[in-house]
């Protein structure tokens, strides 16, 4: 549905003089924008219902900022990515909103910082399809991702200093989740989830 809607919008917006390739690029861009907006809407609705809006949004912001530059694994279909993303962000936001011990919060923060730095230096940019082999491009992407990690670090330290530990934890969860999906372990988990879902849906179809 999202793909067909994006293609229809691209057909309307594309000038007659533009090529089919340009039309496909526009349609793909619109598909990403619409998908992100829907993802955000569902996350906000669920977070408001659970009364964890601030924690969830901080988790989402740090997650999407790091993931946008670092890359990482995706599930096979947009619907699966949407459901998994909503559950992950809302779940982590809810956990961050609980009264957790300071030691655990700081432990998650240190783990997020360590994994974020390691994953960036070793695997960024991480792609699901075509590997980026240009060393100059790879180096630039690593630097940009490390810059985002640096901004995240400053924000977390400031929140700790001001006593907003749960918000620092929310930011840490976002980077931790995004970093994990860059690693081979993250790829394995998502591929295993895809395989399980494919098996479930295949069995359902065979029983119809």
C-alpha cells in the first residue's frame, strides 16, 4: 500500500521531461518519508497511551540519528520493520521511564558508548544490499557517525549532571539498539526473526 501510494504521488509530481529513473528515485524517497511518518505516529500514540512520551521520543531520536548514518540490518518487509520498530522504541522508552538503579543506568550508558564506538569503527557504513567499497566514502561516513556519537555523549553527560537519569538512559537505549543492528549479531537476530515469520506465514497459507 505504501509503495503504490508513493508511486502514485511520484507520478503526479514528476515532470514530463523527467526520466523513468528520476521517477523511481522520487517514489523511493516518498516511500521512506511516508513510512517514517507512519512509524512516528504509531510510536507517539503508543507512548502517549503508556504515558512514556518523553522517554520514548528521546530513545527514538537517538536511535534514528545514529541509524541514519551508521546503517544496519532491515527486515524483509516494511510492515515487519514498522511493527518491530514500534515495539522496540516503545518498549525501551517504557523501560527507561522506570525507576532503575543508578548503577544499571550508568552501565547501559557505558555499554552504549563502547558498542557505538566499536560498531562505527568496524562496520559503518553497514548496508543490507550493496556494500559500499569506496574507502573515502566509508571514512566520511564513519566520521559523521562518530560526530553524532560525540553529540550524544555530551547530551547524556549534561542530563546526568542535571539529574535527569531516565532521559540519559532513554538516549543510551537508542544508541545501544542502533549500534547492535550494525553488528553481525544484529544481522543474525533480524534474519532469524525473518526466517521464523516466513515459516509462520508459510504454514498459515498452506492451511488455508
